[in-house]
C-alpha cells in the first residue's frame, strides 16, 4: 500500500515550513537578502540546516517563497477591500489604493521584491502576479475599458503602479502609502478617460470605507523584531 501522511504529520510539516518561512522573512526584512545566511535562518526558526533543506532546497527558494507569500497577502487585502464595493470606478480605486498601502506598509520586504531585484526571478514573479490581477479585474469590469484595448491598458496600469511604488521605495518620493494610493487611483482612472466627476466619486469611496493602513510589522514577528 502506498504510504499516506497522517493529518498530524502533515500539520507538523506545515508548521515547520511556516516557522522557517517566517524566520527567513524577518531576517530578509531586517538585514537584507545577501547578509542573511541559511544558518541564521535555521537558528531563528529553531531547527537544523538539514531540516530546512527538506522544505527549501536553497536560500533562493526561500526568497521566492517569501515573495510569493507577500504577493498573496497583497492580493488577499485587495480582494477583501473590493468585496465591500460594487463593480465600477469605486472598486477600481479601492483595489489600487489597497494594493499600494499594503505594499508600502512593509517597505523592507517590498524593496526586496520590487526594487532591489535580489534574484532575477523576483521581478517577473511580481509583474506576472499583478498583470494577471489587472487583467482579471478588467475581465470582470469590462465597462471601465470602453473601447480601449486591454492588451494596452493592462501593461500601462501595471507599469504605472510599479514605477511609482519603486520611486517611493527608493526614496525618490515620500513613501506615504495613503497619498500614493490615492494618486495611483486617480491617475489610472483618469487614464481610462473617465469624466472628472466619476473619478472624484470613486475617490470618495475610499473615505467612505475608511480603509485601514496595514501594520508595518513583518509577518510572524513581534513588534520588537522589526530590526535585529
């Protein structure tokens, strides 16, 4: 008979993988990818190098897993916010705003994924994730496109988002998440050719919802663990 993992064993494995991933995430945020060693990660996670390699073959795999986790969290925050708004420009504004503030609330990790390009696969991973989300959004809200070609609008929206966020993470513009979120919402809605009144009404939705600014504490960390 083929071997079957018991629910208890699967839960233990998932918990250990999560501990290793959380440790890597804290250390990458605190001291950067290059300065973080596998030895430091396993010490932080309370396990061994051999056990770490059972879940992640190398440090690069850990980095990609951390990046995927961050992108999943951004997507989840956007989905939760959009669920509170009916289809239309207001939902687009909420999606853009929420994505920006969620990313900029954890600048060390966001910089690692978007700006520093510590691994050549990171940027394509982020670009593919957000391009896919924008494409899905317009597929669900085709009226916002009008007669515009989504093959052009999708990369234009994605490019604007990334360039503005990268400028904030690099310190070229003040990294004010709410201000940048509102700017991106207004800019990208204007790019669709919406009337000014419609754009203004969409931004009012942000004030109506009183969307929270996410915590800057990295995933799995205590407030005192932002820097080690």
